[in-house]
C-alpha cells in the first residue's frame, strides 16, 4: 500500500513523517524511488515532491510539507546544487533543524561529502553559474552556508563500492526508523520515568502509613504508568487510525478490567 504523499498546488499533503529533498532529474526513478519504497515498507509516510513544473520559488504547500515533517532526508547528488529549488528546500530544512524540531539525515549519492561541504567539482560549477546569473548575492551566500551546515550533519556516504545500493537503502531506512521511533516516544519516556519515580515514593509512603487513600493513590499512579506504556507501544507499532478506533471500542467494553484491585 503506497503511503507517500506528493506535492500539488491545489491540495494539502497527507500527514507524513519524512520529507525527501532530491534532484528530480537524477534520482527520482532510481535511488530516491528505492529509498521511498523502503520507507513505505516499514510504514513510514513520506512526502515526495513530484511536481516537475517549477518556478523561481518553492510554493507554500512545499514549505508547509517541510515544516510538518519530523525528519528530512536530503539526497545530495552530483547536480543537486544546480537547482535553485533544491537549495531553497535545503535552507528551509536547516531552519527547522536549528530549532531542534526536525531531524536531518544527509545522504551523499554519487558525490563526495567534502565536495558538498567545500563546493568543489560539480558544486563549484553550479555556484559559478549562480554567481553569474543571480542578482541576489545574499541568497547565493545563504545557499553556500547551507551546504556547509548540512554536510556537517552525520549522514550516509553511498560511494562504498563494497556495498550494493539495496544494502545502503536498507541501512538508511533502519536508521530513519530508529530516529523517528526515538522522537515519537521521547515525551512518553520522560513521563513514564517521572510517574515510576512517583510510584516508588508513594509505595514507600504507603508502607510507612498504611491507609486506603494512600493505596488508591499508589495504584492510580501505577495504572497511569501502564497507560503510558501502552500508548508508547502503540506509537512504535504505527497503528493506522482504523486499528486505533477498533482498540478504543474494545477498551470501552472492557473498562472493568482496569478497575483498581479491591482492598
């Protein structure tokens, strides 16, 4: 089942977790397609821009797609820097990354990371054209700085001749999934740790002063920890809305199973 959403000037993209920035002409039918398919197979919803009619500026729908993503994969290919559109995407992605509200995963496909960082080789050629054709020198400098910043993130170098593209794609997919899982449950992990600490204190208090009220308080905290752990498991399972609806219906019918033990 396809779970990627695509760009359109007239529609709002579906809810997604990952935004993929790439040079369409180079990798849309090869590496990016393979990576997107691998992410879909592990139930990660991606946003892939399939709009080939591009103007000078990226549309608001695409900016919103970048802002709503939890993680962005940037596929740096040989001619990525030729595209002003790609460079503007990169700037927006890094803006989100600086607020620590988005994870950034650079992938270097057919290009050396140092060439991206230092704008050498094909990247030097691309910027020679940008410097000549662009009247906005500030924007060109912003693009250069963005490439330096992005290349300094921990990422993936696909130029290892000892590994197949399939192996590399699978490793990137596993890495993305692990990063998303940590991000998706980090708030719950903090809550669970605090509630477990509270439960231990309440247990000590109950054993020093044994009352029904103290027992109720301790049991209520323990029950809350169970609920949070259940929610954590549900997030990691990436259950679909219809499956969650089914679970909620069952929970409504099984409320008696969650009553505090009798004293």
